[in-house]
């Protein structure tokens, strides 16, 4: 999914008892724990964090966030990353979003995404993300933030046409 401009980023407050804090060096095991807990579609191994972020751990302290409860327990994560040459341009990237299943459906994704998008807005003029077609709630959230389907092939359009009946969103009218 793509967002060609960083204009009009919605701001959602965190519900009472929840907030966000930045990643601190050495917290890769917390990140991995959350990814494993939240991932229903594939296996998350213990080396994923290093493969994804190991070349620039220092940037994680400015670009990665943990969703926390009022007592400081980490229950979610999101990263405002970037790709220097995606589609021949630099793009900000919403990367590796996860909320522990015990806390999903509580209105926490939008506030968390607001924080990450505001961080991307500081450094980037456009953004993208990758997600699975099985993540309908996440896709609706991304649509609400102005992300649109990234159609590169007929198969992409077909997949969006199949999903659209399950997503009532005005931005998908051309896929009905």
C-alpha cells in the first residue's frame, strides 16, 4: 500500500492506560516476543530483528516504538523505517506492526500508527507498507490513514477486487 504524500495524517489519542515509548538499544527480544505473539500467518524466528535492522540499530532508537500499558509493559510495536530506493525513489515505510492478541481490538492501532506516521513525516515525502490480504482490520486502518492499494500487476487488482466486499471503505470504490 502507498501514500504518495505525507499530508493529512490523522491524530488519534491513546485510550486511558496506554501510551507509546521509543525502542531502546538491546530490546530486540521484546520486539521479537511481540512479533511472535501477534503473527498468525507465518513463523517469526529469533534472528528476524537482526536481519531487518542489524545494519542500522542506532536508527531504531528514533524510528521504532513500543506500545505500553500504564505500568510500562510492552504490548505492541511499530517502526517508522525507510527504503532508500523503492520504486526508484526514497520512501518512508511503516514496518513490522504488531499488537499482542490480548490487546487487539481496543483502539490502539490508530494512535500507534499516528505516532509512526508523524515520525515518517519528519524525514519523508511519501510512504508505503506491506501487509497480507488476510489482515482486513489492519488494511482498513491503513486506508483510513490515506494509504491506497499498490497495483503493479493484474493479479494485484484481482486480489483487491476479492477483498473489497469484505471492506466497506470509500477509497476502494474502483475495486467494486
